[in-house]
């Protein structure tokens, strides 16, 4: 499993957290996820053979958030 932390811009209320959590839960290949509202971060653990960090970032951006960094 690969672990990454994404720094987002645009999470403005707890509903944003729920929206992102829902997306991550339905995305194949993501094994663990945690959305941290206060820091605007998303932690994900995923299987790189099933999904890439670029796919995950793109899916989050489609919801209307900006991924400013990944590490
Ligand atoms: Cu919101």
C-alpha cells in the first residue's frame, strides 16, 4: 500500500469532508482514507496497481477542490 497526503484548497465546511469521504470510499483501490478538515488535508492509502495518485487528485478536483500539493 502506498500512502500519500494531499493538501487541498476549497474545503469550507463539514459537508465538504463528507463529500470527499464518500468519493474516496467508492474509489476502487483506496484502502484507507482520512479527511482532515482543520488542516485541509486528505490522507490516502491505496494500491498503485489499481489507482494512481493522479487519478485520486483528478477525482477530488472534479468535485471542485484544488489539490495544491501531494507528498
Ligand atoms: Cu462544504
